[in-house]
C-alpha cells in the first residue's frame, strides 16, 4: 500500500501528491495547509471539475431510488446520463409525506411536540427543541437556566449521534461496510445516554414548552462525561481511517463543489454551508438555550467539496463534546420547567397531591396553552442545517398555520445543481455529503 | 452590519405607501404588499446593497377563510447574511390566486412554490416545473385549505359527508 517515494518530505498516510492524471481529466490537488481559496478560485475549480453537459450525445434515463440504499430512505432521483456524466437530475420526493402541518393545525401546542420528533428522526430532540423555542417566542415564556442547559446538552448529544451515524452511512456508500459497524458501536454510547435521560432511543419527545420533561437522572453527568472524553479519541481514529484513505480522498476531493453564493441561492445551510467557508452558525449568530454562555468555535472549512463537509462534521463532533463538558461543569440548580401555569404542563408528581396543580394540569391537557395573536419565525441550528418554525396564531390553543422549514427539504432539492456534470458514481457521494433524511424532507 | 431599523427605513423610503401594512411582533417585522408589487419589493430586497437579503428562508402559503375578500396569502421569509437580519414580506390573494414566481431570484423557491401550489392551489406564473411534489399525481383537492377534512380515506371507507371533497 505504500506510495513510491517522491521528491520532498513524504506526505503522511496514503495521499498521493504526485499529481498523476485522473480519469476525469484533472489531477488531484493537495492544497497546502491553511490555503483558503477565494470565491473566484472556487468558481474556477467548480467549472474545471464539472464536465460540459451541453455537448451531449444519446441520453440514458435511469431511476435511482426510491429503494436504492444510497438514497438513505425513499428519495427518488431520475438521472439523465450521457455515458457516465450526469446531464440532469429530477428529484422526486413525497413518499414519506405524512401531512405534519395539517395534523399540527388540529392539535394544541403541547400535542405537536411528538409530531416534531418524526421530522428528523435521527436527531429528534433537536427538532423538539426548535419547535419549543418558536412556541416560547410566540407565548413569551421564560425558560429557567437549568432547563436551558439540559436542552443544550441533549441537543448536542443529538448532534453527536447524527454526525456519527452520517459518517458511517457516508463511508458505507463509498464502499466499506466495516466502518459502518464502528460508527454504530460508538453511536450506541450516545443512544444509551439519551435513553437514560429521556426514556427513548429514537423519538424522545423530551422538550416541553418552558423547559424539559425530566431532570437529569442520577449518574448521568458521570456517564456523560466519560462519553464526551472518549469521543474525541474516537474521532481521531475515524480521521486516521478515513481522512487519509486514498480511495476516500479521490472520491471526495473536488467532488460536488458548491460555493457560498450557490449555497445562499439554494438555501443550503449547516455543514455544507460552513464547508464553503461561511462562518454561519445560528448557535452563535442567533443564540438560544445556553449557547451564548459556553465557549466553542464554529467549524469552518474552505474548499466546499464533499471532503470538506466530512472535515466540518468531524470538527463539530469535537466542539459538541466541548459544549457538553462546559454545560455539565456549569449546570445551574433550580427548576427544569418554568413555573408558568398558563403555558406549561404541571409536574406529574404534584398533580395527585396538589389541588392547584391538578386544576392546571386539567386545563393544559383538555384546553391547552393560550397563545397571543401574531406570527413568529424561529430558526435553530439542528445537525442537518437550519430548522425554522413559522407559526401564525389567531389566539387560542391551536396554531392557525404552522410551517416547518426543514433543512433536508432544500438539500433534497439542491442535488441537480450540485451534481450536474459530475460522474454517476459521484452522485452517491454528493447526496450522502449533504445529509438528507427523508422524514425531514417530506414532512 | 445594518440594524433592522435602518432596513425598515430604507424599505419604507423606497416604497412608501405601497407597503400596505407593517406589524412588529416579538422583534420581528412583517410588511404586507399588494400582489402587483410582490416581484418589485422582493427583487429590491435582494439586490439593494443596504438590504442584501441573499437567502430565501422559506416561502409559505396560507389560507384564511375568515378574510372573505382575500382568503389566501403567501409569506416570504428573507435572510441577509451580510447584515445578519431577517425580514418577512407577505401578500394577500383573492380566489383563484396567482402570483409571479421568485425562482429567478432565489432558485430555492422551486420546491416551496410547488408545495404551496399543490397544498393550497396558489399558482405561480413562470415557474419552470409546477408539478405535484409531496402528494401523488392523481390526488384531488388542496389539503392545507381549512375546508379540507383532516380524516377520510380514498377508495375504502368514505364518509358520505366528505364526498366531493377528497
């Protein structure tokens, strides 16, 4: 597996720096460290790495999905191919449409929380959290400090689980099965923590309007600390396996380049946007929960390709571990649910003992929380991108219109723009790199 | 970086009385415009350097049957990465609603407009590919309209009062 010796110091691992021509007609570049391409350089690189699709011969139309394993669910892409070059893609979504917005209009604000779980089922708590932030903004509910910290910890655990799962699936799409099992083993530690905290492994429904459902259980902090100390070591191992793997490097480097301008125009958010050199993270820009009270860096890379999206996610795992550690260190005492009987549920342990709590519980369950008239939009940073919730309220206990602006909806749309002119095999790598979950996409 | 106040001043200075309504709620600002001004206001928001709303966060269709003269509305949420601000612009539409497409300003509006069309029946003129997106091709009716029932099945057990609606 060793490379023939080349001039200059040997590159670490298996990255070839010989510049030998690739079948695409361009050579693999090894940019010097800390080299940040400008927007014009990226545009030029994008034009160079894409095949010209104007001069086409006979077009072959192939349907990829909805049962294709690399579409991560029930996404269907109709590909127009000229040889192996992708001329056009027509995405077909909707196979998992459940009418979430229509269902939500018939439910009180409390009853919508379990529905939001089913949007992005790989990071359910982040979806609960985003929805509750929007409702709290609408109703003007103040969240106690301890609840904000618990929310931050749980959201970051979801981010860890999501990114580790993404890594396993992404690498499996590009050809290796073993790595998938490694990632699933590590994800299990995080799912155990989430199960300990929320009682569920996948659909947590743990957030409440004005706080969270339960306090941290005994022993959680200790167990959580062990996991977040252990994970950065695992990330170093992932990087050792993947980052300098020659096959991965050649399949990911300079593939699917999508500049910051393209990202804005197509509403591509989250890791793909940050991989294009944009320092945009709603945890910093529009802080919520306890994110303005902890120190962390926004993970940014500059080459805007599949490889850099991988690097961004690895950085984010490290930052998430830092955030969780700080939250555990500074966890304040106090209630984990706001004492606001008009908008929040009562604690179940009080309901059977306290007449006032029982009355308020009855009111919340059968009537629901009252919202003022108005419309709000709140966006939060979920693992896949920016998740926005638009609520129009006419007063009363049910939203008049609720819209979930989910990141995967736009990431599913962007595949044609991202993959036109690339090779057929690259479509798999590109689609995996933008991390689409179809529950999130179809709603 | 420009404050939200400066953006409001700029927009109001440019369009004046053509902005029909302004609502400030929870530190968010909403402008209502006439459907005829929709394109002009949105392209000004995108292209003017003091506005620079380079991202369309979402475009939402809505049905308000209680507003008899204009029962539909389309709401656009804009984001400016340059100034770090958000803005909401909406327009009210009468029956058989049509609106020019904004896919030429922000291509991300493609799926949003297709969704608004299939869910509410709001047609977008000039949209490159206005087909059903989330429902099947033979689906009839507009699910997100308020008169569309929540329950009911096609084919199997049909409740008689729903006939003709689903």
